[in-house]
């Protein structure tokens, strides 16, 4: 079985407030399982997942490294996660 992830939404936060080479990005994904059986592909039930990632560009190849990923759910909203990032990752912010 393989996991299929479809990116549904992406938003960037703090674009003008953080140092160069850093990105704070919200992602909403639809995740499902897929398997091959009886001559065709079958997908299992979809599950939605949301998170906010703190990323850092590494090197000249425009690749990024994930510093931290925060799930978004009923207990931890996007606004709460952004406040936590501002506090926990103060070193990535300008000034």
C-alpha cells in the first residue's frame, strides 16, 4: 500500500517579518491510502491534515529543510500555532 497526499491549500505567513532564507508555511493536505488490486488502483478513505511548517533554505539548489512542523487541529488553531512560532522561533524574525 502507498500513501497519496494531495496538496489542497498553501499560505505563507510572516513574509516581511522573517529573515532571508526562512519560510513559515501553512499546508492543507488530503491523505489517503492506495493499493493495486484486481487490475486497477483503489483508494481508501480520505483524511484531511493541516499543519504549519517552519522551513529554512539550504544551499544554492533552492532546497529547504524542515525545522519544525506544527499540526493544526481543534486544540491548536492556525492563530495559536503562529503565536507559538513567534515565541519559540524568535531567532528567525528580523530585529
